[in-house]
C-alpha cells in the first residue's frame, strides 16, 4: 500500500496519550509516539500481515506501550485508513462510533 489516511480523531488520541506520558517523563512520551508511528508505518507497508478482528478492520499492537492501532484497507484507493489509536484497556467498541 502506498497511501495512508488518518482519521481526524487519531490526532486527539495521540495528543492525550502524549500528554499523559509527558507528565511522567518527556522522553517516555517521545518514545511512545515513535513506537506508534513505527507501527502505523508497518500497517501501511504490510497491511495483510495483520488479521481482521472486526468485519474489515485489522489491528497492530504496540510492543512496549499498551496501545492498538485499528485500520482498514481501502483497495480502490490503494490506502490504509488508520481509524483509531486506542489504549488496550479501553472498551474495545469505543472506536466503532466513528464508522
């Protein structure tokens, strides 16, 4: 896939997560963002590597931080659409309101 589309709410989610970790340690916040962006890039590069878990949606789990990146493949646009970046302890259906 070549294109990456990011839902507008993802920016808010990342800002909230960054603020939380920044309150603990600014370097920790930077590492969290770096890992999320690396995992987004992995979803963009190899989206079929991740299995579906809800209809057409797939997820990438961060390795160090407790976040999941929910995305879908949009074939006609040759794109990966990042729908949400959610803490793994949050209710799993909260992101579905965006659909």
